[in-house]
């Protein structure tokens, strides 16, 4: 029984890591590093680019929250060991909260960058 739980735990961990890799890769390919973008932001257009990037990240985080909400529902429907002993549904619920919080933070940053764009005269 403990071997099964270890194997299932390892699989869950691998799935969680894999779910964040595409977002990180897409970000790295499309953009210079955030510190470089922030340091270089001098014009309204620069701040608008940052705002757009934050909006894309917010959208991606919302999509991940939705995906994990569906996964939690699927685990609850499936029942059995996954829910009773391993609580996969609860792991998904925690990820929903995390991704939703990330989305809110990214939206706040986008709003702040839009304000900075309005206040920049260049």
C-alpha cells in the first residue's frame, strides 16, 4: 500500500511540474527577462508591452485554475483511493487557489503598468 502511494505521489509531482513548464518556456522565448524589461521601460509603449505581458500571464493562470477545477471534479467523480486516501482533489483545489491568486496579481500589475503608461510623456 505504501509503495502504491509513493508511486502515485511521484506521478502527481511530475504532473504538477510538467504543467508549469510550457508557461515558463513560452515566456522565455517571447520576452527578454522581466528585470531587463522593467529596467528598460522608459516610454508609454514600454509600459504597454509590460501590461500586455502581465495580461497574457493572467489569462494563462486563469486557464490553469479552470483546468485544475475540472480535474478536482473528475477526481471526486472517480472517487476511490485517489480521493479517500491520496486527496488528489484537494491538491487540485489548492492549485486552483494558487493560480487564481497569480491571475489576480498579474491583473493588478497590468493595471499598474497601464497607469504608468498614461503618466509617461515619451
